[in-house]
């Protein structure tokens, strides 16, 4: 893992704040179904709403950041994120919650996309791979903490208390980033008005390496959001019958990625992104298949293997953007984030149709196919630069 200096610690906290808020409702979807009296598929929209907002605004965030800089946008977005998070806690209806969740999503790209652009500019070579791994580790921990805290709170004090706790943690994260993250030193603002911006976008649109990286991100988030959304309904039903606190605890498997991601990024430095991506895709597919067994231990082990594999794929893709894109990296990350979160948004509701008709086995067939296609995209994309990437 990269040395835990001020920069890497702040980058990790930025990843944590982003994913702390993004998937918070997943552990309490059955509780929301009961609270608002709606169908399970509708509560899945609490995951889809912020993902759609992120996908819509991410390209514009990249353009703004390419002109204005990095640190102020990251820390400011974290602080503003506290407001809609508190509003979610006070939602009187599912429709109101969806609105506030959408507003959360409008702010998240200012954390995610701008932090990745910051890493791509301030770090080079092996350091870029390692710091991207640190960011992913923070994101993994945030994804776990958001679900775990909310699940425990829902069990003891109701789901509203959980969102209030998430707001408090986000405020602490914003303060940490403002103090600890060094100002950007290698940032060069894009000049030249609209023409320069369009020129950068033309380069991105005609960059096959960038599109291949976007495909990896799409497949990763579609599979992990879909799996961790609909596995809650599987585990809340017989024979498992888990309560919200237990469902939140299941997300502890996310922490496996905190260990495996830095180890795998070291492996990528040694053997290249291409071979590492093939290995982690195989691990992720194996994990999906394990969840088919009628055993809670097997399901948890399968989710752990899935997390270990897909979070590594995310780190590899994020680190590769700086290699694939020579300039205007923030807008390139914006394009990546748009495709990435379109995948997540689709993963939050598209499997519902399969769930109602083919159950969990049908969902697993969909997710395994997606991961296989993601692996193929990684093989094709990372191959051309695998020697120079590390």
C-alpha cells in the first residue's frame, strides 16, 4: 500500500465519504418497504436515484474541474453533501426520499471524479496504481460503513437515525479533507473556452482505451450493485430470515476488498493489469456462483469473493485512466463516471424483472455474464499499455 501520508489519507477519506452515502439504503430495503408500504422493486429506486444523478452530472463536473481545480471542489462537495443526507433522514414518503437521494447524487461526482483526476495528475507510474488502490480501499470501507451503520441503527432506533449518523460522519470527513489534502501542484487549467473543451471531448470520444476502461467500470458496478441489492431480499426471506442489523452485518464482506485491493495492485505492478484483471474476474464469477448454495456461510463467502474481485477491477480501471488519457483528465474521468454509474443505476432495478420471473439463479446468470464481458473488455483494453502502465 502507498505510504499513509497526508495525501493518501485524504484520498482514502474522499473515497469513504463518496461511498458512505451512495449505497446507504441497501441494508434497509426491507425496512423501507414496510415503512412506506411499497413493493420491493420500488425501494430499489433509492439506489437508482443517486446513480442516475451522478451519471447525468459527471461530464459537466469534469469540465468544471478542468477549469477550476481539484481540492476546493472535493472538500466543498463533501460538506454540502451533509444537507441532503439530513433531508433523507426526515423523508415523509418514498417520493421525498427519492428526491433527496437524487440531490445527493448531484454532489457525489465532485468527490469521485475530481479525486480520481487529482490522483492521475499528482501521482505517476507505480505510485498512481498504489494511490488508486488506497482510494478504492477507502471507498470499500465507506461502502461497508454506510450499510453497516444504517443497518444497526434501523434495528435499534429506526432507519432515520442511520441517515443522521451518516450525515455526521460525512461532515467529519469533509473537515479532514479540507485540512489534510494538499493543494494540487500539477494541475493545468483547460483554457480556450468552448472550443478547447469540445476538442478535449473529441479526443475522449475517439479514444478506444478510454471506452474500454468505461466498459470495465460499467460491468463492475452493474454486477456489484445488482448483487448486493437483490441478495437482501434473498437473505430476508426464508430459510435465512435475517433482520436489518444482520443484513447490515453481511456487508462486512466489503472489508475483504480493503485487504485484497492493495495486494492486487502490487500484483498488477508485477504482472500487469491485463493478467490481474483476468484473475479477479474469475474470482468474482466464482463468488457469484457460491451464493446459489442454500447456506448462509456459502452466500457470505461468495459475496466476499465477489467484493475481492470486483473492487480490484475498479482500482485497475481508475488507475488506467491516467495512462489512457494524455490531457483533460477530469472530463475523461467524468465520462468514465457517467458510464460507471449508468451501470450501477441499471444494476439497481433491471434485475428486478429477472428476480420476479427466474429468482436468484436468473440474477446470478445475468451477473456472471456481465462480469465475463467486463473481463473481456479489460483483456482487450489493458493489453496495449500493460508494459508502460506500471
